[in-house]
């Protein structure tokens, strides 16, 4: 059974800038907020900008709605002056470009990479994650960058900014033929880290596909703040939200095109296991020295 999202992401105000985190290309920062929580904050002024934050919300909350574990997401009000003592000029510039509303992910202190070379991964869980990544086009859950955590013995999925990459090219509502082409596009799972866990893809498809409903998708995209959905060529945020729903429903319905290549990748996994030496678990989201 899917869990419908709340009506809005919880909002917090950053009170103290702790440190930059060196694990991601977007250079997120660790911050303490007025709810006594600590968050990994991603900035709208970084790299590819607002579409990355939108992808984090849409894909992260969709994963949660499908029963996959994701750290809590919040919107974070940021005053760039909080980082005045940060000696790194790149970080200072990034904070100055990101006043106002940014995105935070609950910080999981001491979490380790959930690498199947270091921890056993259930095939059912592996199948659901692989299916979900194919649905949203996640290009960033590989041996090089696992983007899963093990915390207190439980798995968590993180970093979904590299999903839904189609929205980087949006200049207005898409014609049906473009949506159809995206719906059928194969997902390249050759480097997916969970191939080694013998993913139960068919079980995942049977469990998750019925949960990807218009109601769930509309509830997920409703969580994105309006100010992050100012996309040239669209009349307003409502039409941008409709475009995400249309794309994801089409992708769900295009499974006959993208599931067979995934089955082939799973069938070929023994060669990849022999070629991929297990790695030691690595603590991530560490504070910079």
C-alpha cells in the first residue's frame, strides 16, 4: 500500500552553518535549524540550479510514497551571512547565490555507504530500488556513487537530483511524441550497484506499478514550492506540475519497453560480480576537517 505524502514539506530556518560536505559535486552544507534538527542542505544556486531541487523532492517523495526509505526532506530558509566564517571562497559564493528557500535532507550521523560488497542486500529491496530508478531515470546509483546509506541497520536512499533529467530541456509543454519517446527509453543499468544483489525485478514491478497513480503523483508534485517551478514556456506552476505527472504516468505505462533490457542486465550480472571487487564500507557525510 502506498503512503500518500503530507500536504506540504515541513519548513525550517537555518540557524547555524556547520561545514561543507565534500561527498557530492553540488557541495551541500551541514546546517542546524530552528527545530533542533541538523540537515544536509542543497542550494538552488549550485550547479544546475532549481531543477535539481525539484528532482530531489519529486523523486524522493515518490520513493517514500512507494514504501522506499528516504530521509525526511524539508525546505530551509537560508541567510547567506550564516557562512561568513567559512574560509572556502567557493562555498562563500555558493551561499551568496542561494538566499531564501533551499532544500534540506535529515542528517544521518555515522551512516555508511550501503554497498552490496560490504552489506547483504535483500533481492526484493534491490528489485524495488532498480525498478524505481528506471522509472525516474536515475543515472547516479552506481558502484562509483552508491547513493544509499545504512543507518542503524536500515537502508536509506539519498541524492535524487540526477533523476528526471528531461526537465533540463523544457521550454514549454511537450508534444505527445516527445512524451512517448521518453516513456519507452531504455534505462542503462550496466553500472547499477544493486545488480550484484540479484534484484527481483518482476516482483517489484507487480508491487510498485499499481501504486504509481495519478493521485500519488499529483500529491508528490504538489510538495514542490511554486517559486521553484518558474519554467520559461509554461503559463505557471500548475502546468509544470501537470507535465511531471504526464511524464511519470507515461513512463509507468511504457514498462514493456524498458523492463526487458533490465532483465537482460540482471541475467548478465555474474560477470559483473567477478569483475567488481567488494569495497569496504565507507562513512559518508563526514564533516570536513
